[in-house]
């Protein structure tokens, strides 16, 4: 490079005093050298700022997502929930249990039970079961003679693997726990309600008392102590089954292996973990 | 290493640029540290401390396994029952107070456990250990309703009363006051 500089140096030639004159010399930098060195310095400085971010805090994370790579749910999925529509009697015991367990204010619900009534004339009526059950309410009684088929469908959070609610949260307050349960961080949630809109199943609401997004957590606090979720505990007919999918001897693993199950709105690609048995295509 | 070149007047531009990049990067790293909450990213894209906080919430509904720790005899009695899937709190109330009292009584000898209460309307505290077996006890689940599975025992109240023979008194059939008539019903416990 220096040789080349001398050859193409131009005006000054070999006559000038290198230390005093301002002419280009072998001591001076060519454009190419300048660009090379400038880029080296810039890239070096940039890597200095990026490194601490890319390295994180140095601890090995359980999830690759912590380092900005991979999907959050690549780890082992532990918990599963089965709703057996063939067994539900619509007594509404689960509703009271959930409300009591999780301090759900009146007018909101983490779980609810729908009744699908297919009439003989081809029409479909969908009702929401009151907390006392239809038997204890003043709900208009449907004449069984007009009904072709009917069934109850308990609904709750579907705990999607690719949860739209998590994706839209602007403060990462909505997240998937290592056990595969979708949770809301009460200290981070700002109550913006994006997740409420994002959930295609209507599983979320803004709790008017805490002003946070609230949702079914499969009773995370209970299941972490090896207790059943409140609704499962309260159900008198085993229409709700909760357990560990990674244990082939658990009740839910056996039930899912035995009977055909389905998920809601499969075409949305949310990959829900709550599975339903005994429902027909009308259930959304 | 050509020191003259590094500290020459022309190199000053490079020094200024590198200073700005390093200073800007440091401000970014510092600011990010201020804005990212503690324990964020330890287990995933969320605050790991939130998991602990959510898991520490106390349980309210008393599980059957807790009841059976003391009342194992009832568990054995009910093992073959038609209603073995029906949990204790279904009829007896939530029982959290009852369990708290029992735990207290276990520590303090002589302390009596509050036996039974009239229904006080509070599902949180109520323990009714001697449930009144009235019509509502059965009908909350068994009253025939459109939507119930076919195999489930359903009671059509009008038909049922007819099957059971003539009414004994008007009081017996009123929904709230009618009590369990052991001479006419099997014990379904």
C-alpha cells in the first residue's frame, strides 16, 4: 500500500520534507485505508455495545427464548385439561367454585358453561348457564319435544401454545409459564386490553377491581401444590379433568388416549392445550 | 504500530466517531438496564418473580383429600357410593374455616371445633356439617333439564311426586321446607 502511495503520490514527489510539508506521503492515509480502518473501528465499537445484550446475564436459561432464539414452548409441556361435554350436567358448581377461588367479580367470568340446543327445525340456540344451573333459575324452560339434541360445553382458557394474547402484550405481562400455562403478571399489566381483544375464545377480561387483564390460569396456585383446579374439584360428574400429560398413568392421559378429543378453532393455528370431548362442529 | 498516524490531526475524526459510538452504546445499555424489570428473562420473556407471586396465592376451596385426612371413615363409607365423585364441599360448604379451626385445635388441646352452622349465605366460610337434605340437595343436579347427558339420572319433579304416591302434607312439597323423608328415599350418600 505504501509503495502504491508513493507511485501515485503526484505533486510533491520525493522532494518534500515528510515531517513539515502537508503533501500526501507514505505516512498519510489513502482513501482505501481510511475506509478500512473506519469500518474496523465502527464494527468494533458496535460489537462492544451489542455484546452485553446478546450475552444476557450469563445464566443458562430454561427457555431458548431468553436469548432471543427459538420459540417459548419448545420445552416439555406438563399440564393438560380435558372438558368432557358428554358428562356435563350444567349444574354450575364449577362457576361458583371458580368465582370463590379466584375472587372473580360479579359480571366477569374466568370460566363459563354454554348450552347448545339443536332444535328439530334445524335452528341452534346457545345459552349461557347461570351459576345456579338452569334448574335453580327462572330461565324459560325449553320443551324437550322440540329438541333434536343438546349438550353443555364448559369453556375456559384454552392455554394456547401459540397464544395471540401473549403476542400482543406491549409490556410482556402476558406469558407462558414453564408448565405451559398462560399467566398474567399482575405487577406488569397496564390493563390496556389488547389481549382481551386478541383472544379468539373470549377467555380474558379486564378485572374492574385490579384493572388488570384477568383469565383462567388452570388455578396455577393450586396445581403447583398438587391440588386440582377449583372447577375440577367442584365438578360432581368428572366433566373436567386436569392432570399431567407427561405422565402416561395420569387420568387425563388415559382419558385422552381412550376417547376422541378436539380443540376449538383449530384453523386459527393457536394450538390450544384445553381439549374437548363430545362436542360437534358448531361449538366455537 | 504507527503512533504518529494514530494521534495525527486527521485521525481525530475517527476518534470522535468511536467516542460517540461507545458513549451512545453505553447510554443504551444503561437505559435498557433501567427499563427492564428485575428477574426479567431468567426463564423466558417475562418476569420470573411473577411465577412465584402467582403460585403463592392461598388456595380457598378445600380439596377432598384434606377432608379425608381426618374423616377417613366417611371416605370409606362413600367409596362405593353412587355419589363418590361429588366432593365434600358440594353439600357441606367450603370448609376453609373448618380446616383452620381443626389445625388450631390440633395444636391447642381442649379447643373445640365449631360443629355446625345454619346457612349464613357465605360460601367462603360456611360449614354445614349436618346438611339439611331437602329437595334442593338433589335437584340442583338432578332436575331434568334440556342438555343433560342421556345416561344421567334426571328427575322430573311433577312425575316424581306422582310416582312417590300421594302427598303427606303441603309443607312437605314446598321447595324450601320439604325435608328428606327417609322412609320414602334410599340413602344416596
